[in-house]
C-alpha cells in the first residue's frame, strides 16, 4: 500500500543550490535557512520516505512560451538536470518511479485532470534544490538523492494560469491517486517555490503575506485557494505564483497535520525564503 508520509514546502532560489555545491552553507547570510532543515533530516531518518513527488514550475528547461502545458508529469525511469547557468553544472541522474507515475496519470485523467505526460524531462533548479535540501549527503557538494522522484510541473510562468482552487483540487486528486496505488511506497510530497518574489524587483517581497500563507497552509488551506492568480501577483509578485506548488502539496497532504519544521527569513536573493515540513501521521509511521 502506498501512502503519503509528509509534505514539504520550500523556496528554490538557485543560490541555495550554488551554495550547497560549494559547501558554503555555514558562511552565507542565509545560513539559518540551511540550519532550519536539521529537524527535516531527523524526520527523514525516522520516517524513511522512498519516493518524492516534486511539484514545481518549470523555468524554461522543458516548456517555453511556444509549448506550455498547464500540468505535466514525468513518467520516466530517470531524469537528468541541465546546466541552467546558475549552479547545476555537473551532470546528474535522478531515478524515476514510472509505475506510480503512470498510476497517477490514469487516476488524474479518470478524474478529469488531463495532465501532460513526459517520458523524458530535464529537472531544473526548482526540483533539484528542494531534493538537495532534504537529502544533502554529507553537506559538501551535492549528495546522492536516495529516493525515486516524480517531477510534476504546474504552469506558474505564462498566463492563463491554473487557479489556486484548481491547484488545490489537483492536490486532492494526487492524494487519492497515491492512496489507491497497490504497490508499496512511502511518499513525500514536495511543493517547491515562493514565497513572495518578482525577479528583478526585490521590493515585491511581502513578509506579512508570506507569513499569512505559512499560517493558512497549515490551518486553513482553502483560504489560500480562494485567491485569484491576479491577487497573488499583486500581493506577492509575479513569481509569487509559485505559491501554487505549496497549495497543490497541501491538497495532497489533506486533513490535520503537525508542523515538524518551519522557517522564514528575508531575503534569500530576491525572495521571501520559506520552508515548512508537515506530517499528517504524527508518530504513526
Ligand atoms: C530566484 C528565485 C526563484 O524562484 C527562481 O526560480 C530563480 C531566482 C531569486 O530570488 O534569485
Ligand atoms: Fe522560481
């Protein structure tokens, strides 16, 4: 039986990955951000997820303005990274989980979420940074990611966007898909992005809104699902729409959750830096 063992939200600013590649986590101004993952590492050692579904927005590696699916999922046996020019120069391969991917595809399409399927997918900083934060290895350079991964992309780049409500419902449908998978899997659902930022405009950081989002993602995610995309852009900047990845995550990890770790700091590069780990099962692992 498959089940969701946790949900993690995190910012994915490329300088996070660059800092990890250089092993300089302790010597940057946002060192507390890395330190905030210590309870995540303890939790991972205890709970031992074996598959990570990574919800993120592709930044131009797979999809560009000429070809922009609203939702897309990887169904491959493996995924590779690409040199985006900001910190992932070494070729890396990430193991896929095609059986669960295809089950999610079947289940989503049966529920009228007509998601695009990708047999081959380049994994960008948004996915990889989150995985490296959760599984940093010995903290010097990039560690091996010891779990299988499923990339799932939400369009937060080019209008028209899926609404936050649609994203929340997609999360519910992903949760149902995982829970109905006959194979064994302990799934960590990762929502990668945000919080407030608009590249080139540091002034778009909105601390109050970010803290509100972190509160509501735990206590009342339906509140966040009622925002329009335009309202989120007004409040949190154009890239603040990456919040949608957190909303999908929380839709998948539904019901009551306990907060294992939570941290917010300003700024990381242009961004309101945030992380949070949610556990739906408490000690019942
Ligand atoms: C930054 C943030 C992002 O989410 C991203 O994808 C790229 C850069 C930044 O703050 O620099
Ligand atoms: Fe981004």
